C-alpha cells in the first residue's frame, strides 16, 4: 500500500531521510515550533540544529506507515529505524500546517 502524504509532510520525510538541510528548512514556516523528547525548538535555525544533532546521535530513517487528517494538519505514524535501543519504533508526528508549510510538529513515542 502506498501512502499519499500532504506535500509538506512528504517533503519533510524525504529531506529528513536524506539529511538535506536546505530542503528541510523549506518545509517549515519561519516561526515554526517543534516539540520532541521534552524539548521545544523554535525557528528554522534551531530546528536545523536539532535535526543535525538527532541524525548524528541516532543515524535514523523514517518510513511512513499511516497518515490521518487532523484539524489544521495531519498525524503521521512513522517507523523509525536507527542506532538506538529498541529500533525500530513507531512514532506519531502531529503536523500543524499553515500556508503549505509546517508551522508545528509534535513527536510522540
């Protein structure tokens, strides 16, 4: 089964898996906020630093396995595989979209 992801989410997953900072930055609004592992990350520069740190630490990839529309965005379930205990794990990515970009992202285990 092939999932059809909203464009900003498909672009985010592709850029994240490829480690492409320019493409990743283009996915977010300038004032985007991310919540992950008990941290709040604000703005594109901070988001790029968070992503670089995560990639270095976990060397992960995300495989989308389910998506559901949500008010103002979508919730993606992704199978995350990498160098961490318990790999792979399924995480929920709650995306808030605005003007065709990601305005908020909350990642839950």
